[in-house]
């Protein structure tokens, strides 16, 4: 029976309406029933008009932001959902962005199509039971006098900080009190921006995760958006392309204060070599800069490339590292990450950066959920590490399938080896045109590369986060389209 939902809501979270719930097998095999999707209509609702306005001026920096499709303004939508069952109502809570708009329009045009989403970097496989058992036990304990706890340390619980230090930073000189547990790396990026303020110059990889640029704009670090070059003024865009091995020519870059560097990179999937990270650390030292190293995909690295920037001698004097359990354990909804700020990292006046970050954390944050932290601690147990490895292995198998598909079709394919993203080159073509062609002719959602910066034009990112049967079916359709 079809069930109709009429609701007016602000769409704010990210999910896929086309991937059904699944069950996790500890041996890494996943069996997943896919449910059919009916008609999804998203109709814009006008903003409520009132005759009264406050005298408070809007933050002009927010006005600079472009209406991007990855982090857009939310719009009030009236969503009418006709589905096979009521679970779809929860799945349709997604961002009102350009990709979602085009996907919704596509569904209206092809209401019977099975649309497969390989666009957004959201995990799809269940959290391993050894981890959810620990969260459940902690949750149940909160209903007892003995097990109840209220506010915890804003920096995170000591056992978890200790486990992160010993698991990821053993023999690197990182101690538990250098680690700040958080609700995710993305949140910490914004907290770090507050630490550095508006009077700094940022450098970002091009292409790169859009949160780096957007948070810089919001903080007032940039000038206006320059449409002719598709860049914000006063940000150093470090071009990363196949020609330079996806590592920027540092000799061509003017001195930045802060350098955002993600390895393995989102979206290109490139992992920096030891030699490249050594160059980056030396560049930061020579220029008195600070590197924010985003290592959210480090556990996907299978070769000898560094998983942490602190493997590089001298990095503790110039670097911060953020990371997350999101793409390792399926914590995109649970929310748990961490940031490492070594004691050796000092501002120009000698004041420790960690002390200012601690003040920001204590002012803006009450600490990660104690239930999430119980899950994080279970992740780092021997059983948890094994289970996370199986989840990562599953996604890497998906990646191999996607890479082999585009390779067989004659495309230049990058990434995939050390990251859950495949970066496919369509030379001479617009990323949006390729996105539209793939969606129109295969009913598969990808991500246009230009959304990650001007350096992404001509590329499309294909995510390996998907159920196996969906990945196989998408690749079958790719072969039909481009054979």
C-alpha cells in the first residue's frame, strides 16, 4: 500500500533515498534487500512574510558564500512522498542542494527508475556488532545509578584519548593530552578556524573538501568570489592534478598562514608520499606556517605512504591533525572524531596553540556523547580494529570494481587505491555535463568535480560507499553507456 506524507520541513541532513538498510556479517559478506522507491516530489515553499525586521545586520561574510551544491543554503520544502512503506520518509531528509534538485527532477521524469547514489561520501554498511554492543551497554548503564554520568571532560574521556594515542600515534611522540575528542573532523575544522581568526591567509588543495574554503569565507578571511576564475580572493588555491602527481608545486605558492592538506585526498583519492609530506613540513617551517592535516581516510592506505603527518620529523612544530571514525566504523551519524595539537606547536609569540584550542572547545562544546565515546573505545579494541578493517575492506572491494570498470572503458582513472573515491577524467568536458549524462542515461548519481574547486573541472568523483549489488549494477550501466 502506498503511504503519502505531507510535511513542511527544513531539509538539513544527508542520506540516500535509494539504499536500503542492510545486515553486517562479521566475515565481511553483506546481503542487502533493496526496496523500491515511488514518486518523490520536492516543492519549494515561500518564506513566511512578516512586516517586522530587526535592526541586526547580517554577517556579510555569509553573503559571500556561493550557492554551492555540497554545502548550500537550506530551503523550506514541502515534501510529498509516495512510497512502498513509511521508512522512506526518514530517508528523504536530505540537503536541498543542486545534486538533490537534479535527482528529484530526474525522479519526476522517470518515476519508475531505480536511481543508484554513488555521489555523496556517506557510509552505507552497518556498524559492526562489537561496536554497537558497547554503545548499547553504555546507554543501558545510564539508566542506573551506578552507570549514570552527566557532563564529561570537553577534551574527551581519558581511556579513549589514551587508546587513540597508542593505536594511531605509537612511537610518534603524541601523548593522550595532545588529543581532543570531538563530534567529528568537520566540526573541528570550524573550531580551528575560530582559533586562527580572520587575519590569516589560507591555502587549500585544489580540488579539495569544500568545508575548508567555506569556513574561511565565513570567518572573514577571504575577499569576494571571483566568478571569472571561480575562486575567492585571498585564498591560495594549490592546484593538484595528474600532471603534478596531485601534489602542489610549493615553489609557486605565496606564503600562507594556514595550509589545509587532506591525505588521502577527498575528492581525488591521492595519498601523499613520505617525500611529499616532508616537502610540505619543510615548506611550513620555512614560511612559519601551520599545516592542518586532514587524515579522515588514513586507514584506507594500503602501501607505505604515511598515515599521519607526525611520521615526518619536525611535524609536531608545524602541524595539527584531524581525523574521524566516520569512514572507518560507519560513524557518519554517530559522530566521533579527534584532533591532535602537539605541545610543540606555538604561535609567533610563543603561546601554545593547544591552549587556545582548549579554550574554544570548553566554550563552544560540551564534549562528545559518552555513548559515542564508548563506541569509539570499542573500535580500538582488537575485535573492533578487525571489524573496522573488514568494513574498510568491503568498500575497497567496491572501489576496485569501479576502477576496473572505467579502466576497461578506456578512461584515465585516479584514486581508489588508498581512498574510497574514484576520480575519473573526462577531458574537454564539463563536469556538470558528464554528471547530467550519467544521471539521464544510467540513473546513477555521481559528483561533478568542479564542486571541489576549479581544479576539479573535467572530472567526476564516484564514491565506493554503496551496497555491493548497487555498485555492480551501476558499473553494468556505465559499461552500457560508454562501451
